[in-house]
C-alpha cells in the first residue's frame, strides 16, 4: 500500500492550523461535516456542564435524536431540491395529508372493513399514504418542470391547497389512535430494536463501512484515481466504527421505564420485580439511517444524482449536455412526496394519530436543516449527511433548551443566534480557505 | 385542529374570545330537532316579523354548521323571525362588505362572529347608524352598544384545575400552555390559579415541575415539550394540565410511550379526546356548549327585534343547567379597550367519564367515536 498518490502540498510556513487543514483534506473528509459534529459536541458539552451531566444521559440523547427524524428525512430530499435551484414549501402540508390518510384509514375506515390491529392493515395504510405522497409530488413536479411555473409558486400553492385537503380528509377533527403495530414506527422504548438486535445492527453497519472502504479503494486504484493514504483509511474505519458502537451503546444504556415494565408484567402475569429490558436503537433512527444512505447513494453514485447537481451548477449547460432536465426535476419532487410520506408515518406514530395542524411550519425547519448543513441557495452545492446533521443540531438545541425550562419565545432567540453564527462561521472559514 | 388554526389567524384580535372552543351540545330537545337540512346561506326572505342576519367569519369550520347555526335558526324560528347569513372566509375586509350587504337586505339585528375585534368597527358603526342592533357572538367586538354573548374562558382553566386537583390533590404537575401570542392561553392559565392551583402550589402540595408555552398550539410541539419534562423529572410527573385537546393528543402519546397513565386535561370536546376520556387516558375535556350559545343569541335577537332595551334582554330560561350564565340578566363586561359592554357569559361544561352519555345523546359525537376500544362494562355511556 505504498502508492499514495496524493501528498500534502508543501507550504512555506505550515502552522498548526494549516496542518489540521491538510489532514482533513488529505483524508478527504468534509470539513463542514466535521464542523457540524463539533458544533453538536459543543452544544452537548455546554448543556452537560450547565445541568451537571444530566443532559448527557442516554434518554435525553435518544429523545432529541428521535424528535429530529421527521425533519431530517425530508431534509435529505430538500438538499436535492435546493441543489437543482428549486424550493419546496409544501412539505409540511404533504406530510399532513399522508399522516391524516394513515390515521383516517386506521381509525375510521378499518374498524368497519378489515378491522383494527390486523397484521397487514398498517402496511396497507403505509402503501396508500406513500402512493398519495408520490402523486402530490408528481403533480407539483409536473407543474414546475413541464409547465414552467416557478417552484416557489407551485409549492406555495401546495402548502395552502394540501393543508385544506387535510381538513377534507379528516372532516375537521383529530383522528386517533393508530394501529398498535404502526405506533412502533414512532420510537420510544416500545418502538426500539431491543438490546440484541441493536448490537446485530451495529455489527452489520461496521461490516458495511469496512466493505465500502475496501471496495472504494480497489475501484479507485483500478481506474488510476488517487486514493487516500492508508492511515487515513484506517482512521476513517476506526472513527466510523466507534460512532456506530457508541450509538448502539447509548441506545442500549436506556432501559424500559418502570411504567412500561409494570404494564408488561401485568400483561404476562409475572412479577415486575427484577424485570429489566434494554430499549436499543429506536426505529425512527433506523429508518433515518436507511434513508440517508439511500439518498446519499442516489445523489452521488447514480446518474439521477449527477444530473441534479449538473442542473444546479448550470441549468443551460446541463440541458445542452443532453440531460433530460424536466424529467429529472419532476423525479426530485416525486422523491420529495415519498420522503414526506415516510416522515408522516413517523410523525403520526409519535402522536399516535393525526391532527389537522401536523407538520405546520415544517417547510422552514427543513430548509433550515439543509442550509445549515451546507446546501447553497445558489444551486449545485449541498450534502445529504450535512442536512441530517443540521436537523439534529436544531433539535438538540431546542430539546436542551426545553429541558432546562427556558420559555419558548426565548428558545427561538437562542436557536436563531446559534444557527446564524454557525452559518456565518462556516462562510468565514470557507472564505479564508480560498 | 380547525379551531386552533382559527386561533392563530385571529391572535391579534382575540382578547376575550372563545375561538378555541368547539361547539358542545347538551342541547335542549327543541333545538336539536330543528337542525336537519340547515344550509349555509339561507336567502333573505321577509316572511315573519323580523329579519336577523348572521355574519360568520369562517363558516367552513365544522362547529358553526353543526351546532351554532341550527341553534340560532331554531331560536329565531321559535320567535317568528327569519334567518339570513353571510360568510367572510376569514377576512376582515370581506366581513365589512358582508355587513353592508346585510344592512341593505334590511335586517333588524346582526349576530356577528367577528374576525377581528376592531377591524370590523366601520361596518358596525354603519349598521348602528341605520338603527341595527349588533350582537357580538362568541368573539368580542370593541363596541359599547353591542350585546356580547360568549363563554367564560377563564372558567375553562378554573374547571381544568378543579377537576385535576380533585383526582390528584398533590404531586408533580406539568402545565402545557397554548401559543404565547394568544391571550386566551394566558386567560386559561390565570383560570387554573383561580381553580386552586396557586393555593396548592403555595401550600406545597403541588409542585409545578414543568410549564411551557406551545407555539401555534401545535400537537407535535406539545409532545416534544412533554418528553423534555418527563426526562428532566425521571418520569415523576403526577398530572398534566394541557390547555386544549389537540395538545393533549401529543401529551397523551408522550405519556403512553413511557407507560404513564396520569390525570390529563383538555378542552374543545374533540372526538379523539372524548375517546381518551372513555378509555381513561384523559381525565376531562372542558366543553363549550355551542347549542346553548346559539340559542341565547337567537333568542336575544328576537327580543331586541321586538324593541326590548339592551339592558332588559334576558337569557333563555331553558338552557342546559351546566351552561347557564350566573343569572338571566345582562351584566356589564369591561373589554380590553375599556368599553363597558352588556353581556351574557355562559358556563363551560367539564366532560368526564360519568357524563360522557350527555355528549352522545345530544348528537355532538357518535357512540362509536367515543367508545372505540373501550372494554364492555367499563364506562356507562359505552355499555
């Protein structure tokens, strides 16, 4: 493994800062991603000190991570929307239509047809909701791509019209509860993998990381592309594995609360004394992980993703280069509808039903997550993991401020300041780098 | 929820309004029977003695068509009057135009569900100049010559605190409040203190371990707040005062996720919340009987039409006992704009497991809606 093709460029006066920068560059790490992770760590450490360590307990880390999932899932798609120089303001309303579809099916329609809590009912609801999400996305995508109406206008229309549709579907009232199997999608102790399965998932993820790094290195060498120095590969493998193991460890350190243990014991006619279950990785986190990997793959390894970034970089050149830009744009919006439907399932499961206001204001949260994560409104630039981290940073802040009991209006002030500072710092450091 | 969206839209105007309230029933038999086939805009015929116009703000909200309008119509018909109406589609501008339309139609009394307490003033003055009497319905209008008919919103908070303290006199309380910009949220909270919460805290029986406003009365937001409060207190929370049923939906989900079933309040009489009351996962949903409100307004309109002086108007004597105002006379109410307005202030009704049957028999919700998932023999109303 001596053929490291890329060496750190020589510098006249390599200070510590420059060496760190080189390190990041040589290892081909995303500086902004590292910055976001650092921000997250700073937030947690800061609040950890403030609360005497309480806020770093597993249940707190799991709670905000689970709360962030709804926004994070949609944000992965919003990156592609913004990269292609478009916008989607309708996400909250599309989410609400899908969530209300799930809840109405399970609460209103199933009792008189197939029955509640059937093994397949919730899957059928999910399929129907996802179908509706994709159709709503396709309608908007068609109007944007083929009728040439600006995406701002079309999706603003979607924001209003689909919210109105929610009231029609619900008849104006809250629909609750969902099927019991469906509620598992919302996470919490009952919606988690459990201890053993969580370790299995961790092992699988580490295997995937190692396999991917090896495969990538071989492929690059085969085509004569530069590869990372071996030490960097090893460092990334170790870092990735540690993150996975840490995540599983934290998830398993959260145990079922007493109330659930007692319910379980009562249901099984056993004594609750001595009963103890590890909660494990919450299902919403598993879903988010799958979505993040899938959309990242789509964005960076498939033709579709290349086209999206090409269109964002220069729409005319992309069109002249033979890319079917219209179909590509329409597909982005279909994907958005799909992601909203997935997110809707988690949102509905988390409140065990659906209210007419579900997803209100999500468009700004989702766009914020994408932009904080490094997506540029100028188009062409943005990463999916960045957007996911952006969502997690927002919710970490919000949750920790709620935890210490700050009034909601002052929470908004703090969050706004931190987010603007984060983006300002990033812009500043980029300017220095060039 | 519709009513919460309406709240947000009207935040600036709603000072002592009842917009969060879903209609409630317990209607006297004579009103509920006369409701079938109600339509949105009855044409303004002149049959009968008196033409009475209703200016709706947002008729598309389920409550008006379901409870308020039939009750108003029935009361007007009983008094020999004729009903006509307009809908402003949530626009102050349109509402001003609507009132002009009603004036031109020749109405004698206008029952006004105002979009905005002050923006509607030009049309109100125009109407009064034409000798028309205005009834401010459900929501306040800043006009000393109007009759104001609404529910006691502060009392809603009082009832919540009384009911919860009744079943859980001591322990850790969480308070999930509504939108920080909505005066109603603060009124409800003040009402809770009057209902004994403040005394219980002072005496040390109750400790408030978490209190948070919820922007836009958002369900998911309420759930997230409740999760933070539960985690911060190691799940040691004994009761939750939620200011409405939508937020109670989120709170209830957060409680269930950690296996807690504790006293929980709400308001609006949402079907989902009444179902939780039947299931035992919510203690009370405080309800504003919109049938009673409508009957009072329609009846007052007839009296005003017959020339009764504003201060001599009486509330109907056959209102459901739970909703009746303190007495049948009008009382002066001081508005935030420092106007003295004659008013009927009706009483909200707490709905708990024991009186769930009233809701079903009145036709506000069906037995199926309330009793889904309830084991036989557990709740009287569900059989």
